[in-house]
């Protein structure tokens, strides 16, 4: 039986392991089976938190997530009837566990638990980067240090020491590989959003709500414009034209040129939509066991179908595996989370986080790959934050104090028990 003591002792460490493995393919540690076990353990821990230690109020607020999880489980069962080869089953395991990551949103009901998880990352997991960085590509720094991109939202209320540390980390990630456009976006946008706090008496809730709706609507607008041939947001410089070129050093030492304005997404949309048209999987998708026909990566398909199971754009993965039903469910989660945070919060930081979540919905149409990486886990932790009455009911002063306590010192053990306690099941 998994009790509070086991959860508090091993959950942060299991997330440490996930963080170490949150990169591309440059650092090979352990077998695929080992990482499957680690991912399964993480999901089990968060499932136990959901069923035993999450308040009924928080669970009810996340009713859409309950329906999403049920839908994913049905899709996984469906996939077992579709799988044919060893590689199918292997792909099914990986994609299924990635699709279940949103379960972590239930853990955000507990202010104490969330503070401890982040505190462990800051004082135990993050310092390991000083070693890990020598074994991964520079464009992968942002994966390992992704939790800091969320903590940058709280920059205005941190001590001067931690303001400097977080800004140094952000700049280090951004300039380590300036060609890694995603790192630039994920570590600069939170700083901009965080500074909205200084204008909380000027920027109204109505303005934040309108901005939220714009972020939620933009992907569909741009998609329709691209499909109709009017405007392609991914290719604004035209065909066969060079944009902003930078030189970068690959992990193997090669020096290459990288176009920061290069369109690397249109082909993904074309391939996925063409595959949907061919197999007519618009509504329910192909299940987590099948991918899309890829001209660029199809030769790597060991099943010989010319397919690629998933890609860098998370919304395309949801669509391919779960169809429009899955996309709508994910949209509703982002929509309600951002809506509650902006319109039903007593503190301004929750409103800022709600706006940031709406931005991440837009960015899910560009990247935000839903691999079992720490960055995607933290995204759903903060989506859960938006749903949590415990956080939304805090005053600005109370939330600022909560954030500062994360950075105060490492929470220690006492008599083999963590000082921190999980809430009772019926606590609000």
C-alpha cells in the first residue's frame, strides 16, 4: 500500500529521474524498459494522490479531466486490438503513458505537496544540471531546466538573490543555443508575463480575459488561414528565402548554419491532415498505437508503413491518437483552467498563470511536445494550480509568501518522516 510517507519520499526522486531523462537522444541512460517503469511509477503515485489525497472539490472542478482520462483508457483498449507488431506495442506503451500525464493536475490541490515537489527540484534536481549539461546538447538545456520557466512567473516577489539566479538561468538557456527558438520563447515569455504584476492596479481583469480569449482562438484562426491559402504563420518570408541565420555548434562538434525563421511545422500539418483524409480518422483518431504517414521520417518506421508515431507538436499528437474528440477535451481543460484563474482568483499571480496557460494552448500548436518530460509534467501541475481553490483563494501576500518559502531552504527529514503533510480527502 502506498501511504503518505512513501509518496513524499519517492515521488520527488522519481521526478528527478524523469528530469535527467528529459532531453533528446544525446544521453543514453538505462534501457527503455527501465524508463517505462519509472514513468509508470510516477503515474501510479499521482493516481494515488488523486484517489486518496485530493479533495472532492478539486476532483469535481476537474471533471473534464476525469472524462479525458476515461476516454484515453478507452483509446488504449482500442489500440490493443489494432497493434500487430512488437514495435506497435512498444509505441503504444510510450504514447499511452504520455497521454496520461494530465493526471498530475490533481496533485495541485495541496499547497504543501506542490511546494515540496518544487523545493526538491530547486535544491536537489536542478544542481545536478551542472554535471548533466556536459552530456546533452545545448538546445536541450531548456528541457532539464524547464521548471524554472514556470517559476519565472513569480519573479517580482522573489528575493533579489533568487531574482538574479533565475534570470541567469534563463539567459544561460537562451544564449547556450540561440537557434533553439523554443527555449527563447519558453524562458522569455514568463518573464514578460510575470512583470504584469507591477501593473496589477492598471491592467484590468477584462483586459486579461480578452487576451486569454485571443490566445485560445489564435490557433484555429491561423489554421483556417493556412488551409485557405491566405496566410501561413510558419512561413512569413516566402519560399526559398533565407531569414535570420546563426551559426551553432552541434553536440558532435560540427559547426552548422541555422535559420531562426525556418518553417519546420507546415510539413507536419500537411502530413497529419493528409493521413487523416486518407484513413478518415478525424473524429476518434488512430489510437495511441498508430501514427501519421511522414515523407521526411517515414523511412525510420520499423514496421515498414512509412509512419511516424508522434512529432514535436503536441496538438498534432492528440489529434492523431485521439481525434477531434481528444483535441476538444484538451481545449476545454486549457480553457476552463485559464478562465477560472483569471476570473475567480483573489490573487493576481493566479491570473497571470491563467493567462500563461492560455498562451501555452496557442504554443501547443507550435511545439510543446507531450513526451514524458519534466516540462510537460510541470505544465499540467500549473494547469491544476489554476483549478485549485486553495491557490485561487490566497491573497497576493499569502501566495508571495508561499513562493518565497520554496526558495528558502531544502525541506528536511525528521524521524524518517517528511515534515510536510498531504491534505485529508475531504479538505477544500
